[in-house]
């Protein structure tokens, strides 16, 4: 995956964020953009957290929701 500049979407990955991000850190730079979309499709509740590979775990810990989130990784997450 790392040799292509694709945008990737991971569904329900919040509970295993640490494990998933450890794998991505092997292949992508620390400033690789990541966004987490909480409550996607629920206009009144939807939130978007924008971060990067270096900071995403700490940023996710600050949010209330721990399960329902789409992780968007790549340039489209900026």
C-alpha cells in the first residue's frame, strides 16, 4: 500500500488504533494525514478530527467516542 498514494478508510478501527497505527508507522511518515469521522451520516452528531500519524493516538484519547469512527488516511484526510 505504501508505494501508492491512495486514500484508505478503516471502519471501526478506534478500539485497535494503537495496533493499526504501529503498522502504518513502519511505512508512512509522521506527518501522514489522518482524519477520524465520528458518527458519519448523523448530521447532528457528526464530528471530524484531523490529525497525523504522529499525534493521532493522543488526539483520539481526547474524544468521547471510543468505538464508532471511520479513520481516513491519506491526502484526502487533510
